[in-house]
C-alpha cells in the first residue's frame, strides 16, 4: 500500500513535469509565432515605405519633366515671337527683298 502510494506520487510528479514541459513548448511556439507575425508586419510596413518613396520620386521626376517641357515651349515661343517682331519691323519692300534674294542668288 505504501509502495503503491509512492509509485502513484512518482507517476503524478512525472505527469506534472511532462505537463510543464508541454506548456513551455506551447508557450515557446506561441512566442515564435508572435515574433514571426511581428517581423512580417514590419517587413510589409518597410515595403510600403519603400513603395511610397518610389512613388514620390516618380512624381518628382514627372513634375521635373513637365517643367522642363514648359520651359522648352516657353523658350521656343519667345524665339518665334522675337522673329515675328523682327519681321514686322521690316517694310514691305524689305520683306519682298528678303523673300526674293535667295532665289536671285541661286539663279545668278
């Protein structure tokens, strides 16, 4: 009887130890899973940040190209306007001369 009580107590202690070990394993797995999820969240956030930075850079480049195109068109328009003003300053006789002179030079 005494021996069976000792054996029962040993069995209870072994069972309690096995339960503690299992609980620790479960706890470690839960912690690892939580860390894995946290890393995934951080990775996604980092990727979003990189994507936002790329989008901002793309927008800046697009804006720069639009501004360059506007400046080019403005300069071209100014050249055309200057040429138009210079032509308007000509008398009709000068304009006719400017038109015919290359033809006469070619023929003679």
